[in-house]
């Protein structure tokens, strides 16, 4: 399955999860490390949840074409 637009990803994962994933992916595309991203989200997401999002990104990254 390919995600050509944000809307495709929203249909599968829902709004909240999708926008968290998109935010993290955009930060990674800017060259930030996982630790830098987690530090910038201090208080907004727990490390365990963040790692769960990172794992999901790694699984579907090649299917995401719009970011």
C-alpha cells in the first residue's frame, strides 16, 4: 500500500496518529536525530510512545511519498 497524500494516511490511521507521524517524519527530513526530536517534544509525548511512532515510521517510510 502506498500513501501518496496525507489524506491517504489519515484514512488508514486517523487524524491524531497521522499528524504525529507526519511531524516526526518532517523533523527527520530536516536532519534532526531521534534524540533531538524527542527532546523538542519534552512533555508532549512519552519516550515509550515516541519509540512506538519511530518503529511505525520505519515500517511504512518507503510507502510514504508525500513528505
